[in-house]
């Protein structure tokens, strides 16, 4: 999940064992967490609305146009 510009969103590829928390094909907001990343995890805001660390290979980071990213980030703020 490392890129020149940090990804703010990732799509779920595998929800096995976490069916209530993750939906395959859904876009999730990524929370930067260097420690989690160093252990092969990515922190995302799941279906509960809380952020949790999941194995990074369950996700694929996506780079969105900045206008789309800003709109999604704004919509996800409480």
C-alpha cells in the first residue's frame, strides 16, 4: 500500500472471517498507521464505523482523482 502519495482509500478483496465487518468490492477509508503497515496490516474504517487493522492483502489501494477523494473524505467526517 505504499505509493508516492499515500492512498486514502482501498477496495476490499477478501472478507473471509470478517463478513460482518467488510464487504468485498467496497471502498474503505484508510487511516495512516506506520506501525500496522510495518507488520503487513492496513488500518481501515470498517462497517462498524470504527478503524481496525486488517491484513493488507485483503485490500487493494486505489488512487482517486483529488476532487473525488476530497468529497469522500468530507462525507466520511462525523
